């Protein structure tokens, strides 16, 4: 999402690399680039002004250590200021109240409120072990009520039914009563949105807030909205005592200005970031990690967490044993590695968290989305158990049969076998301790997929 911003900031560092020290003149030139980068990323103008002013002051002040190169010094200052801009620390949900803790979801139509309600319910169940009840007060779109009901079933949360003819405040009151009687620890209330802010919607959500007295009032904002997100955030912050922000579609192909502007505008912390459409695509927002990603340093901590969450430990141990012995890695193991990758959102999702130089090294890897992984699984599933264990058996006639069974061309089957051979070679190198050799071969390991 922050590619353009990252590239421009990298250029700033390169420009300063040849300088012996930071001066008013070279910092001025560097900050002009930073300003352009932020404006192109659709960051709100007042935010840009304040940010640039703060970076200039600190880059020319005592904070810059003499032993650092100017490039490193400026990156250090920019990183600290980005963290300050997005919130110094991780702000988690405050559920310290007499159950049920009420969470009110606010935002425009299309910002992802309903899906985020489901994602949050799943997060609360799995991470906090909470009993969650979901209710929709969106009486204007019957599909919204049905959507929340489906989402609740998918995440294993309870759902309180509502209907278009009812009043939102009456629905909320009944849901709260039901939650108390059935010992729910958290009640998540999805509210109606509009395509634009209007007086009726704001009055309705204010009434809901007065009735429910929520411990958390979360503003859901689409990270792809840019400047519009800032105006919306301002209006909601004036109408409601917000406690936090959830950024949705943070993995989208957008410029990222909302992520850098919304906390400054609302004065409220970003608590979560929505990534991907799947219901487990909700992450606690870490300002320091996001700042590192923007500056091309990667987000290795989140990557490790993602891998730990997605990896089947037993399968990983079996694979490690095979790698250590240098034999036995077959097409079934190969297929399982891609299934694990699917759980973690594919290669693209993982590469997004790698530091810039490693991400460039991995550019040769295929863009493994669910569709591509599904194709690989289909091809391997069309093989017999013996063929998976002994790929040497796969001659022309068998390949034609496998291609027909998987609904792909013979060339796809050949491409998969070529990738498997490369992976097998890599496994053998690892078994012999040839880590350096393996790293050199990785760059060209996978031809790009089409």
C-alpha cells in the first residue's frame, strides 16, 4: 500500500548518503522530497505541515548523533515522527466494565463496518476468550442484517435478530437485555451508514450511544478513501465520543494517506487494521511496525506472528526431519507448503512485511493468491499416491491424464514439476548446510506465473 511513499523516502536517504553532515541546505532539499511523498500519499495538508516542521526541528537539533550518516539520521528522525503521528504505543480494547462490554461500530456505508464487526467478534473469541453477541441496527438495508447473521455464524458468535420495521434504539435495548440475561461478555453493535454524512444518521447514532453507553465507540474508516476519510473522521469525532479507529482495506492498492492522517484528525488511537477479506484478517495496529514498513525496513515481528499463527507445528516438524535427512521431500509435502502459505495470505501478504532489500530479492516468486495455490493443489490431487512419492514416474501420458483431471494444460503440470525440482534442490542444500548457496539460488527459484 505504501510503495510510492517508501520509494520516495528511499531516494531521500540515497541523496543524503554522500553528504558529510546535516546542514540547513541539504535537510531543506530532503524535506521537500518527504513533503511531496506525503502529499502524493494523500496525507492531509495540516498533518504534512506539522510533520515536516517537527522533522526539520529534530534533524537539525541535538537528537542527531554525530557518528551516524546524514541519511541514517534523517531516517531515524522520520521513523520516530511517523510513530508519533500514528500513535506512540499499541492501544488495545478497553473491556474493563460490568459485562456485557458494549462496542459501538460507527462509519460510512461501504467502509467495512459489518465485516469488521465479524472480524472483531472472531478476534475477541480467539484472542480474549470472550462470549460475543452481534446485533445489527441497520434497519435501512435488510441485506446488512442478513450479512451480519451469516458472518456471526461463520465466526461462531451469537446473533441477536432484528428487522427493518423496528426502531434502532429499541433493537439495541433488547439486544443489551438479551446479552445480560445470557451472560455475554461483549455486545458488538453494527450501525447504519450512509454514502455521505447526514444529520439523520448522526442523530440516530448519538441516540444509540446515549442508550447503550458503550465502553468502546470505534470509527471504521476505509484506508483507500484518502482525503475523504479525513473529513468523515472529523465529522464523526465531533458527533460522538470516539475511543478508537479501525482502518479497513489497509492491504489495498491505495496511497495510505488515511493511515497517516486519521489519528491526528480525530485525536483517537488506531486500534486495529483490517487486511484482506477473510474473517481472520484483523490485526492489532502497531505504529512502530507500520512506520518501519513505510520506510522499507519491513515488519518482521508481524511476519513472525503471522507464520506462528498459520503453521501446523506437527507438519513443520515432520518437514524439518525430512530436510535434515536430505531425503523424502515429495510432492505431497510440496502441496502442504502451499496450503500453509494460503493460511498466511499468500506470498504477496508475506512479502509486504519483508524489509525492502529482501522483498526485492523475493520479487521472482510467483504471486501466490488463493487461485494459484488452488491450481497447484488441484494438480497434485490429480496424481496417484505413488506418483506424488516418485515424480520420476511422470512421463507424457501420465502428465496428460493429470492435466485433464486438474483442468489445466500440460505446460502447467511441467511448470509445477520444475518448481518442485528447484525446491527439492534447495532442501538438499539446506540439509548439507549450504545456506549461502541456497540464498543465492532463491532469487531465480520460481519463474513468474501467469
